[in-house]
C-alpha cells in the first residue's frame, strides 16, 4: 500500500513539514537567521550574506553583540526592500512611504556599521606554522 505523502495526518507528528518550513518573517524578529530552515535556498543565501557582511567588518568574532544585531537587521531590511521592489516591478501594491522609511533605516544601519572593509588580524607565516604544529 502506497502512503499518500500529501496527507500529513498519516505522517508522524515530528516529521518535518517542508511546506511550513521557517522562512524569513514578515516583521523583523531578532534571531530569525538562526530559525531559518537550512534546507531552503533563501536560508543559505541569507546566512552567506551574513558571513560576507561580518567578514567585511573584520569577522563575526570581532563584532560586538550590537554590531551583529545591526547586521542581522540590515539583512532583513535588504530582503524586505527587494521584495517590495519586486512587487512594484510586477505592478502590485507598493507603499512608497514604507519603502522610503525602510531604505533610510538601512542606510542608517550601514552608516553606523561602516561601509569600509576591515582587515582581519592575520598572524605572520612563522606564527601561523607554529600554531598549526601545536594544534
């Protein structure tokens, strides 16, 4: 007998429901990146953007909690703005005032974090080789 995989009541309660997989929330919620379902392409893209963003600032390990929080918020705003621009391109409802407010918020966050790339502390070759030999 073949199981109907579309009828979820026949599946175990702990079976992951891919259709209800955690996606980016409509409203910003701290920690949303950690809650994203890693199987989804958007989760992978957002986490890669987070890594790139924090690397540009010298690495997540060098950032304060406040800085990491601002990075997460900036990524959410960037995503939200792109969604709104897509709606506009499709001729759907577009709220210019909300878009402008979000764009200004993103600009403020980016200005606060800085737009210049920061170099990571990298040991010289001799120190690196010593560290590697003892690890």
